[in-house]
C-alpha cells in the first residue's frame, strides 16, 4: 500500500476531499483500521482514560506513548501516524526535541502537542530538526485543571479571535496540521479557511478538512460520560469492520458530524 503522507493530506485539502482519522493503541486495531481505509491515525494520550482507566490524560508518560506507537506502526505500516507528546514532556524546546526523537524512532510520522502561540519557538525548533508537528487548539485535555472541566472553547468573540490568532501563529512557526477540539462550527470554519494546512476536527462540526474520533467512542464502548459529538457507528452496523467503513464514508460525504454533534 502506498504510504499516506502530509503531502497527501494537503492535496486532499486543496481538492476539497474530506478524510477520516481515528485513535489507535494496538497492533490488531491498527491493522483493521488500515484494511478498512483509515490511513490517518493518532496514538493519543487519551489512552490514559480509555486504556489505562484514569480520569484524565495527565498520568500518561512518554514511555506509554512510545510503547503504543511501536504497536500501532507494526499494524499500519503505510498510515500517517501521529503520536501525542504527553503532559509536561515538552515544557521547553529542548525537552520537546528529546521527547519527539523517541516518538519518531518508535514509528511516528508526526508529533502532536497542545497549546497556542506560546509554543511557536518549540514548533520552530522541532521542524528545523525534521520533526513534523500537529498543533491542537480548543479544548486541550492536558489543560483540564485550568479549564475546570471539559468545556467548549471559543464561544465568546474575544476567545474565538484568540484561537484564530494562535492557529495562524502556529502555522507560521511550522505546524503541518492542526486538531481543533470542541469549538463552535463558525469558528472552526474561520480557522480552516484561514490556514493552508489540513485541519482535523473533533466536536468542531463538518466544516474542517478531516475528522477524528477516539476509537472507543466510535464503537460505543466508552465508559462513563460519552461526548455529545461522538457517534456509535457499531450500533448502526453490528460489525466493527462495517462500522469503520461507515465512519469513513459518512465523513467523506459530510454526513458526519451532523447538527446534533456540533456546537454553536
């Protein structure tokens, strides 16, 4: 299978082709996702909640992400694989470079980090050292204690303008992709239209270039609170492989996320 690269995603954005992506944490699911047409995957620090059973992503270590990245890469050798830099593994540019090196050696094609324009120097140093970077704005789960919970971000005009400013600053610093989480649809469109890089939404409406879901949400096996932007594709199909194909198809057609999965 021909590898999916950031060039592939840029071409899709330019042509208006939507794409689906998903979190993956092990060999078997990564292989299944790849077989059914999902070629963009994230080893997310969400594993702290859905795999390890914590109540936030904060306990996840760099070693955890390295381990799961190695497993996912073996299952999906042609996928574009992003891996999260976990909490406090990129407090300085120097630390970020050391952490990113471990993830790239483990098989990641790109690292993802949470935060705004204050990360510009870190992004610049990573990209200068051949590490592709995906930004993450909006609801950034590592900041749960600052936000006081998992809340929609950017609803007020000043906050919305600030997120757009952050996105432009990060793009100027060198990020090659951006994840927007839990922001109003209108703001997601402003940011997606303003950037030349692909934008992936989660709880950001169907106006972004791509979509991502935590795999447990997509299959309805999330314990406790289920995000309002999630959809259980397994309930509609009764088969995991069919559920993956339905997810990909619905994203590409702009059917998912629908109005009930969006914020305003």
